[in-house]
């Protein structure tokens, strides 16, 4: 069986005031892999970008589960 991957992302601007803004995004994926890693992987994440005047900052959180069918970690 060939490897399969499904992924998606949704993003929006949550707040704006003049040049200042807050943007957020959500993402997720799942895959079925063969080869060096054989098994299922699932993951999701959330990120945010904040701009206040000259200050620009970004934060991101990612969570991944790997379910290996063979071998050891």
C-alpha cells in the first residue's frame, strides 16, 4: 500500500485596529506510512501572529501522535 496523507488548515484575522492585528490558525493532518516508518501519524496545531505597531510576534503549538506498527522507538 502506498503512503497516504490528508491535511487541512483554517486561518482568520481575529482582531484588527488600524495597523495592529491578531491572526490565528488551526491545522491538522493524518497519514498512513510505509517504508522506514510504518504506521499511522496524526497531528494538530494552533498558531497566532500578533502585530502591535513595530512589534511582531508569532507563537505555535504542535501535537503529534505516532503509532508505529513495527520496530521500536
